[in-house]
C-alpha cells in the first residue's frame, strides 16, 4: 500500500513510532564515541549546566572547532561548561542525530549542513529560532550573509543559524599559470570569465603541463565532486531549473541544460584539458606538483595546499562561463534539536552559538567564508589570504534542492554524482547517465519522507 503524504499529524505519529526504539538504538552506537555523552544517554547525570554540542568535523575543521569550543569553555568556567562530541561525517551523523532526537536524548545544540537541516525540520526534529531568541543574545538577521540566511528560512521560520558558506572554488598553481600567461601584474589570476576565455586558458595551461589543465576528482566512490562541478556549471545557464522539486518528489532537471554541461565536460576530456579518471587525492596532488594548473574542489582543501612545502598556489571563485554567476555551495549551521528547554536554557544555547560566531575568524582560517558579517567585514578577514580572495563566491552560492534524501553527503549526491563521474570517464554518454539517474532515483521520488 502506498505511504500517505506526510501531514503534521502523520509526522507526529511517525516520530512517536520511531521514538519507541530510538533510545535503545542510540545508546550503543553513541556510547562508543564519548564517555560523558554515553553517561547522559545511559541515564547517569551530567552537570545540568553543561551544554551538550554535537558536530561532524574532522581534520583541520575538527582542530579549529575544538579551539572554538575551548574558547567558549574558558568564558564559562572551564571544561565542565561544555560537552562537545564529534561523529562520523555524512549520513551516519544525521542518523544518530535523528534517532537521538526522536528518542528524547538530543544535544542542546548541533551542527547541520543547511541542506540537511531542511529534512530535519520537515521531520519535526528542530525548534524554530525566533527574532526574540536572536535579540536575547544581541543578534539579528542583519548579522548574517543574506544568501545563507534566506536559504535557511523555511515555512516562514528560522530553522538554523549559518556559521559559514563553503563554496566550490578554483585552486591554481601559480608557477604553471605564470608560464601560461594567466597572472596579472599583482600575481593574481586574471579574469577568466566567458567560455571562450576559459577554454583558451585551459589550452594554454595544457601546453605548459604537457597534460591536463584542470583536475576534477571523479572516480567512484568520489561522487560529491562530480555533483558539485555539474551543479556549478548547470546553474550558470539561464535555463537551469531545480533538479528536484516538491521536496524531492519530482525530477525537474532541464535536460537541455544538463546536456550542455555534460557534453562540455566530455569535450574538455577529449581535448586533453580535463582529467578522465582521478581519485580525490591524486586530482589535487597533480595540481600541487605542477602537472595541472587548475583544481576544482571545496575551499576546505586550503589546509592541504598550505601543508605542501614550497607550493605557490592561489584560489579564486569559479569563473562565470555561461549566462550568470553561480557556485555550488552549502553552509554549516547551528541548529536547536527539538527538546524541552527552560527560558534560561534557551538563552544559554543561543549564547553558545553567539560566542562561537564571534570566533569565526578561527573558522575562516580553514577556508570557509564567514556567514557572520562582523567577521566577514573585518580588516582581519580581508587581510586573510587567499581566503578572502574567493569570498565573493558566497554571494553566488547555489544550494542543493530540498529533499529528504538530498544535501551534502546524501543518497541523492551519491546516486547522481556517480553517474556524472561515469560521463567524465567516458564510460557513459550523457543520455545513458540521465536514464540511469531517473531509474535509480525513482524509488526516492515516489517515497515520502520517513521522518
């Protein structure tokens, strides 16, 4: 029998059904990650004034987030003020967060990608954040990047507070691009806007490297990068439509725009300008080694580039190649999982978010563009190079379409990204890939959100 569409009543009943098994389901997997948190889940008491915060940051992001957590704790009497816990990135994190919330054991504050916050909201798993909440800690909507702020607003409610925008960007090898004549008098990359200009640049770089000009990782299981590459290019076309509509119930991709981008991708491969098949690590290392001039990836790879001794590199927004500027992006946000909060606790949780935002310069060092405007507009951020060189990408950000199976690290991204990777590899034609996408998404298109 078909699953009926989700209504407020059916959401609650579904939530209640999940809650029956969620407490047991969450204790075991979560207990292995953090003993103080496990104590709370298992029933032993945490300090009632300890704020519980969950995130999914590893690597350099994890180090910076820990420094920000330490900064908050120092303002509030030491380590007992905050219990921060990090879980595995992607679907495992969101599954744990969902189960913990329906099991009435959520954290006080959590991180969510903006594209994953919307399904949580639709599942009745988030508390809205009101203007009064913001004002209680000296914040307002005007304090945030308006692109990200508008994107989080759902059903007329604020469902998340943006920490950053993390766009897809263009890394470039300074030495290679200098030899190709692509640097200006200040040593920065020239404006490469326009398809003809960009393709001439690719040809010039290929002559320098004797191989590819641009690397974009595309070997399965690397599915996120092909999607980000496609979604950036696709949304620069004036005829671009949402890939998904009606909350993920309808596939509405413009097939002409899809064909233009995928055919252009295959043309660049055939010309020798774009790699045919490379994994994530190799795609970037070849650019770092001067065997390619350009590398497209999320700006977080700045930490990797900075760790390479002697590497001279720069970063810039993806050039506008078609009709309008557009950049695939997401935003890390703070959310309030649904739970009973006293007015004092609610203010404490908002104050935590405010005091983390005030440390956004630390976060920006890892590449992410600050969403908190006092940091974005500061001299310190403008002087942070090359991070501030691509800050404009936050203004052309295009977020993934809302869907219960969509967003960063999602089933949608993996399904569609895998087929786009096969197009770049030459293993599938654009038409074959689109047929496979339609077939593989059919189950999700026809299944209402289980939340």
